[in-house]
C-alpha cells in the first residue's frame, strides 16, 4: 500500500472515530461537519474530500464498524474450527469476540443499536445489509451445528442467530451502562450459560 492510501485510510479512521463519538453524544442532526472535522483534527474540506456528505460519512461508518464486528465473529469461528473445537464452542467464542468488540467500541455499538430501531433514516437499507452480514456469520455456524447433530433440527436458524447477536449487543450495553464493575469474563460466563442451556438448575 502506498503512503497516500495509507494516509487516506488513517484520515478516514480519524473521521469515523470523531463522527461516532459526536453522534453518540448528541445525535446525528445536531452534529455538524465542522464539529466532526474539529474533533478529528482535520480541515473541514478534508471531510468533503473523503465523503460527499455527512450522510455518506455515516453510512460508511456503519459499514466500517459492522465490518469490523463481522470479521471478529468470523475469526472467532475460524480459530475454534482450526483447533478442532465444536460448533457450540465456536458460538461461545463468537459471543466473547462480540463482547470484546463492544468493549473496544462502545460508542459505535450504542449508535448501531439505536439506529436499528429507527425506520425513517436515509441509511436504513445500508443498516439492514450490514446487520445481515453480522447475523449471517452466526447463521452459518448454527446451520453447521444442526447438520452435525450438535443442536436440534427444530431450531429456527435465522431467528436464533438474530437472538444471539441481539443478546450480546443488549447485554453488553447493559453491562457498560449499569453494571460497569463487572469484568468481561463475568459477562461472557453469564451469556455462555445461556448458550449452553445451563440456567434451569437441572
């Protein structure tokens, strides 16, 4: 990669970080391009050089952030497979990878979850596409688990995948907002028990 594209990538990363923090703090409408540029430490023209508009910046931000999440889920599944782990162990590793991601990018996660409930946004289609990318990684592992007899053939794969992703997102946000004294290991252990069906006391 040449120095120009490396520089451009670094600038975009700074703009993403500035935008996500500001939008999480004060909302999309209230955040100006001037503020994003100032927070990123770049000239206002740099924002428009990299993105046609604030809306395009936000769409790219969604793609970038969920792309990182999807990649981390896939890596967790791949690494479990490489060491000969089961599909349920892969799902457990993906839960942990999701928590690690959310712990690292809390502002992005808050923003992503908030936007999932809004239906009148210009980027709704982009949001649905990137959400499906993350859920699809979990769906694939669930389907393999059913195929290999680790999980019941009765499970609804798309709904279960969405439920697992939703569980991790919401539990992690609750952890960070209301139970910050808990460690990542504690939160992972609680969600792992749910995954393994060890909450009934039997």
